[in-house]
C-alpha cells in the first residue's frame, strides 16, 4: 500500500527569484545537475541506487522554511534516508525497515545540505525522490 503525501506551500516574496539552486546526484556511474530559477525547491527525480551503495544529493535550503524530503522505492530492498548540514551534522533521518522514507526539518540558516539515500539490500532499488521547500 502506498501513502500519498500532499503539501501546501506559501511562497515567501522576500527571496529574490534570481537565486539559483543546484541539485546534484553522485551515483556510482552517473551524475546529473539541474538548476531552478525560483527561490523555493520543488524537485523530483527517479533514480537507481545499486546494492549496498549510497546516492548523494547536495541542495541549498533556506533558513526558516520547512523542508520535506520524500523517497519511495520499488519495494525490493530497505532504503534509509539521511540529511546532513554543511558541517556534517545529522539533521534528520528515516531508518525504519522498508523503502518509503520521509524527513522534514526547518533549517536554522541558509546553506547547502547533503541528502543520502542508502540501499541496505543485495540488489539495486529504483526509487523516486522529491524535495520540497
């Protein structure tokens, strides 16, 4: 059974629309980068993490704005989700059994955060990740 997460966001006009946010994926064999022209983040992608591997994303989040990171795997393995600040401190994690993960937090400062999706299984897992701020 899949749970659908719905969120309503209010855009804070105090941020300049010219800010560029970059999401980068570093996987074992591939990488991709996107830019977003608005200050808020609403990015999603389908990825594949190999067995016993970790995918890494780096994303700028803004102080005082709630962040939601959702991962939904293909059901084959256990996925864990971790969020670290730019100093390497663990901010939030979802390490239960299964491959559906949700982390939410409100940054105390604007900066780059590292998001890790770790595959604990013996086979690859195709997953969907969505980051919203």
